[in-house]
């Protein structure tokens, strides 16, 4: 477990600067995708934790990222 956590932490630390500088500027589409992805993960987990229905979890795992992607700012 420690190796997995260390590997994921290293990956996150190595990718963060490249993502932040991908499009330049403080608020870019690349950064917004990361924030929206984190929001989608929390929402999907909350739906699963609340209702414990497999079909609802799978449906929300498909619908929520699509809706959040469509709400991204234009380039």
C-alpha cells in the first residue's frame, strides 16, 4: 500500500507542473478539467455511498462527467 501511495504521489507531483503550464494563464481549460474531474469523483462516490444501487452508480458515472465537460469554459 505504501508503494502504491508513493507511486501515485510521485506521479501527481511530476504531472502537476506540466498540466498547470499546458495552456498558460491562471485559469485554463486544462486546470478546469482537473477540478471538474475531482468534483465528478466526489459526486459519483456520494451517490454510491448514499443509495448503494449499482445501476444508479453506473448511470451517474456516465452522466456526471459528460455534463461537467459540457460546462467547461470555451478555449
